[in-house]
């Protein structure tokens, strides 16, 4: 199940009478998200299920807004195929951040997935479409660049792949709640970045 691209995103909890460390390690090596030995307590199982669901929801929300204004675009902590897929997607977006022609079709070609499959996986992992994910990474990078006063706002817009400053300003305000100039005013320059 964990080696199949179509089902590897589904959380798996192993319930087994094999309680040795080696047995648990074998389960985790195969991609299990949790391991409970028999006899088990139902409250432990429910707590583990709740924890897995909470982690998935946190993961979905990670790239849905401006939760962090830091200088790094962090990838979420994932296991196995999910981590490899997200690392590849983020790397491709970062490599072509200034390319206004970067779109979902190009991203699909670069990561080797169909548009429908990429859309489904991104929705499952983040609650975002691939185009929303691309836009959010671009806008997070813009937040980082706006903390530097030595770069003009129009230069920042073009450097993160927007072809017009008005479109950039509208998208930025929707993302942060501030216009780019207001954001720059409200977020002082970090001396380490200047």
C-alpha cells in the first residue's frame, strides 16, 4: 500500500502482537505511520488517530497562508514518497521562481505527474491546488525580499514571476493583508539580510 503512488498518502497504523523493537522497526521501514502492540488500549488508538489527523491538517495549512515571515521556504516534514514529491516540487518552483511562464503544466512535466494526479496529491497534502501552491511560494519569497530596502518593489514582482506590478500588488495584498509598500513599512529590514 505504501509503495503504490495512488495509496501511499493514506495513513497506516499497524496493530500487531509482535512487540519487539525489530518488528516495530520493520513496520516503520515499510512506511507505517503508527504501531500499536496487542493487547491495546482503545484510548491509545484514538489518541494516535487524532494525532495523525492533526498532523495532516497542520501539513495542509503550512503553505495555505502567511503563517511564517522567515527567510526560508521550509518543506514540511514528511515520510517516504510524500517527502520526495514535495522536495521535488518545491525545488522546481524555486529553480524557476522568476519564470512568469512557470505554470501547472510545466510543473507536471518537471515532476513527472499528470495534472489530475498532481492536483489530487496537492489537495490531499496541503489543501491547495498546484497553482495556489506556486503562487504562495512566490509570495513568501516576495515577503523575504520586501524586507530589503535596496530592491525596488517592481523588481521584486518580476523576480518572483509576476509580469505586472498591479497583478503582483493585488495577489500580495490578498495573501498578506497588506500592500507591498505597507508590508515593507511594517516589517523592518533585518540587518543580517541587508
